[in-house]
């Protein structure tokens, strides 16, 4: 099949979870034998500048298509409309109006992109569009092209849990349920990253716009970067936390530093918490906290620190940081929220504690950071889970692209394993699934 993927997020460099998600999805599409063309639109919702040379090297010059933002007058009009909208919403927010938090579904899509997509002298069997608020891209493709929407997350009423906790920002984009439904219905198939979100989409579509044509709903979660499990689990008295500088990560890490780390240090005074990713820009300077910053190769970081902690207590979606640890063959201690979306059959290298049970979290860290043998045993189990996980996602993606019957595929414990799944290039965490 000839497949186009339309994304506002570049995949080189892959500095965050959503970019790693898209890169691994591209690799999976190619692993299935399909010809892939990557179309990049430079949206203000993702300001990461692309490494053009790396995109061309990976996709090929004919299959990397960056779109421009149109003539100067169109860019100026687009900027002015956005500025006026933001000022008006700021006024309404100050007056306490809830609808001031909502974005319009298509407000960040440019007509110039639609024109350029239509002008492409290519025929595609399928097109994948990243995020519901970019779904207008589907208008540029004929009815004969199968249309798949990779949602990443649910954006209906996304602001409400943040506002309820006293935060006016941090939710990125929030849509009304009706607007999100409009985006979903533009696709033939909607890809959710976990079963809970798939069910949410089904219920939301049934509730709003009854009688309209609804898309198929599939579950294709994140693909895990696989190489080989870390060879050495001997480094004691340390744990690694991976994350971007997002509000949900700040909330979670602050709680960990205030309530869990002191308990660990009382038992292991030389314990070291290492941080990777842009969360280092926010994290306070503390004696037992080491900031690694952006990490080009997470496997090397996990080799140095073969124990992962995932103290997530806020946010949505499946935690990519959890999957990365599995792919490196490293055990993880996680809160229940941090383990969301990962079924019991994939938790053989995972220890889960209730949210806010700081004592239990600290006890697990103390025990595992002292026991290299247990870390290795749990790490190898996590790696085996990661191999089976990828096979399940690959099967589900194949069904989705071809338009076969869509079901949530859970691989058997004896599923065939691909021992060399491509590894992510950077330390991930995502604005939608950190």
C-alpha cells in the first residue's frame, strides 16, 4: 500500500513522547511493507523545528514533503485572527466563562495546506492524520483513500480536570465534545492509544450526533523501541525518571521529591535520583538529584541507572516513559495512574502502588535499588512483555490500514517476537501522554 502520514510534529529530533510515538508508527508502517510518505505542516501548536536532513535520510527525498504556510497576506490574516481570538478568550476567562478554554476544531489548520495536499501528484491507498484538530487534512484526499485518525489523546473537555485543580494552563488544547466528534467522523477509522479512550470515543459519538455516520474505532497503542535489554543491572542506589517540562510531570515530580525521596534517603543516604528530559529545566537543585537533561540514547541512561520510577498522579493517556523502560529491560515502580492503559498481562516487570501511597513507593525503591538480581529478573520479564506488546500493536495497525475487522488485539504469551524493533532516538515524554 501507498500510505501518507500528515503530521504537525517532526520526528527528527524526537525530543518528546508524541514525536517518538509518530516516529515509531512510521517505522511500523514500513515494517509492514508499505510505502510511506511523510507530510509535515508547521503548526504553531508544535514549534519544534525539524531536522530536514535527517527526515530526508530516513524517508527519502521523494517521500518527505514539507508544506509551506501560504502567501504573506494569508499568513498575516491567520496571525491576526489568532491574536484576536486569544485576546477575546483571555477576557472571557477573566470573567469566569468556561467556554473560554475551548479551541475551535479547525482554528489552527491553514487553507494553504489543503491546497498543497490536493496539488500533490500522487495517489495514496491510505492517509494517517495526527490529532483530531488536524483532521481537515482529510478533505484533500478522495473518497477512495482510506482515512485514519491517530488521536494520541481525548481532547473533549480536556481543560476541566486542570481547572478543577486550580490550573488555568497546561491542558494544551481543549475541544467541545461536538467539535471532537466532527473531527473523528472525518475519518474512516479512529486510532485510540488505549481501550479506555476507545470506549470514551464510542460513547461520545453515540451521545452527540446520533444518526450520523460513525467511524470504526481501533486500539493501536505506542510501539516500544526495542534493541536488547540492558546488559548490566549492577548499579545500586539509583533510579531514573524521564519526562518533559509539562504541568502534569511537574505535579507528579514535586510530590515525589517532597514525600517519597526523603523516605528513601533516610534508608539509603547516598541514593541518587536521575532526571532525563526537559523536566530538568523545572526541577529544583537538590543534593541527591542529578539532572541529565536531554538524552540522545535512553538505553545508555537505563544502563547507568537500571531502575525506573513513574510517580505520575496527573495527566491522561498511556505513559511512554513506562514503555521505554520495558523496551530497555528495566523494571519500573509506578503509581496506579502511571500504569493506566497497561494490562495485567504486560506488568511482569512492573510494581504498582496506589496514588499518594508514598511509603509503599519508597519501600519498593529501597528494596529494588539494593537488589541487582531482582532488578535483572524483573527487567528481563519487562523486556519479554515489550516484545509481545509490539507484536500486538503491529497486528492491530495492519488490520486498521487494510480495513479488516478492527478489534483490540492482545497477543498470546507465545506470540512470535521481533528481537530487533527500532529504538527511539531520544528521551520521550509527551504533552498528551507523558
